[in-house]
């Protein structure tokens, strides 16, 4: 599904802008506030604290062997990945997708 913005969404925004886009989707039936959309990112990341709040046991995560490399070159090993249902929007403009997080 395409997520788009109308002219009304630009109200109060000075153009051109470089403001981040922040959304509030529903993940696994929980509302997650303040998710930053980084259009240059190649990975979807949830912090361990978020997994804990979603009550997802670590043993449900699939092993990920590839480390993540940050902007300054520091490498970290993810705890794992999981497929989850993500809902964005409200009816009638709503979409639900399966994502690997």
C-alpha cells in the first residue's frame, strides 16, 4: 500500500524542509509511538526494550548472523528477527502488512 501525504499535512511546515517523519503504527496489537521513518535505512529495528514491552520472548527470535554497522563503523550483533503484523492508519485509510523486524 502507498502511504502518501496531502497538502493539509504540510500545514505549518516551512518548505523546503528536512524534518523527520514520525508515525504511530500498531504492532502485534500494541500501539507503538514515535517510530522514525528513515528513507535511507536498509533495516527495520526495534530495541530490546520494545520487544520486552510487546512481551516477545527472546527464544521466539530467529538467529541473525549478519552484524549491523552504524554510521561511525561500530558493529553490533542483533538479538534476532521476527515476523510481525503491522497496522498503519485508521479506517478507511488503513493497511496491514507482515514485516520482518
